[in-house]
C-alpha cells in the first residue's frame, strides 16, 4: 500500500549512514528514526539467527541490499541477487562508497531472477529470504532450489510476511489508528469510512487484494518444514510499517514518539495474545533426507 517512491539523488540505503531523505515521501528511508524502528529491527532478527564467522551467505531478493551490506561488514562472504536492476545498481553504488569496505567480507550484487538463476550447488552456509518468499510463485520449488544451494547442515532463514493471517482484531486496531490520523490530516493512506465495521471490512479487503500477496502462511510453512529441520519459529510486529511509511505528522518530535508508540503497542498486542502477528521468522537446517 505504501506509495511508490522515487529514490533521491545519492540516496544511500545504509543502516550505518542514516540521514533524512525528505523527498522520499512514501518511504521509511525518509527519516532515520523510521528505519531504526523497521528495517534495522528486521536486520537484528536476521543477525541473531546467524551463528559463526566468515560464512558464505546467499540473499535472495536483496532489494536495496542493506542487509547483505551489514552481513558483509560482519565478515561474511555474501552473494546477493535481485531481479530489479535499479535496486541492484543502487545496492552496488552504496557498497562502493561504504566506509567499511576495506575491512568487510566479500560482497557481490547480481541482477538475477532466482527462478532462472543457476547458482552453485552446496556452496552456501546460509540462504536468506527477507520479505520476498510471499511474493514468489511456487514456494516449494523456490525452497527446493534454495536447499540445493546449501551445504549439508546449512541454514535457511526466512523473515516473511503472512498476509492471510491479518485478523479482525488487528484490522480493528489498525482502523482506530488510521482513522485518527486521517481525521487529523496526518496520513497518506487511502480514506477509510467513518463507520467502524465498514472501515474494518475495507482494511480486510484491501489486504487480501494486494497483488504482491501470493503465498499464504501455510503455502510457505508447509514446504519449509518439509525441506528443512525447524530450529526456530518466532513472530514479530509488522502491521505498523504501512502506517509509518504513510504517516505525515508535521512536528518531527511528535512523529518520532508516535512511531515508537505504535510499534510498542503492536508488540504488546502480539505478546498478550490480543492480535495475530503476520511477520514470522523461520530458521531451519538442511539435513540428509
Ligand atoms: C519487499 S522487497 C524485500 C527487499 C529486502 N529483502 C528487504 O527485506 O527489505 C522484495 C524484493 O524481492 C525481489 N524479487 C522478487 N521476486 C524475485 C525473484 N524471483 N528473483 C529475484 N528477486 C526477486 C524484488 O525485486 C524486491 O526487490
């Protein structure tokens, strides 16, 4: 739902060189504190799932490449692919101006569609999918291909969005937040009707109609547990991303506090069992089958 964003000139999607990019209105990258609350949190989840040093890592669908860049800075040898050539050239440009490039591990960005990518069988210790598997047709085939790339006892890390798990309680909470922001004139998200039940239905409908939502939770989960030994499954806040991306509170200090508050409320609602989370982290190992 976030509006399409044009990248600012010299835009640097780098967790260690955060700055304001005011022209990137529909993007979380427009403010450092929005990145700290979103992409940086996701990277933390990935980082804590990677034991060991100097590992060979493949990232599928790396987007702007910020995660691969951080993984290389940790000393790993990273190959990152994405089918979007503009994103790959942005990732390459960012890596080329990295102040840590002399001390980091290997880092290669390639334009490639994973469907057609040949790769190197049994070459990687880790294959990472971050917010991409839900958008790839035939997840079992994709995950089988990822399995082939892994060494024996290599790990798959999937940080994924299970769109179909949005429940009415979460939609009701989102309605409250969105309507308040809309009445105040502080959001770019589409108009929601005033009547709560109509608005909540609209949120549920919008969610199921998004074209990039291809795979449901079970369509990802089933092949994951079929192909890998499950080590970890954990759930994390994610609904708030869309609100933060489209929030327009004029006072930056207020916006920053509001953004942090939203994230902590979602965390609280998840931990107390009030709403169903939609972002899951699966970590699994390849063993002989
Ligand atoms: C939502 S973005 C996620 C980017 C990044 N991994 C993150 O966590 O922010 C999904 C990315 O996957 C890429 N992608 C989707 N299908 C792909 C495929 N079959 N092969 C390679 N990249 C793909 C898209 O171009 C896009 O950059």
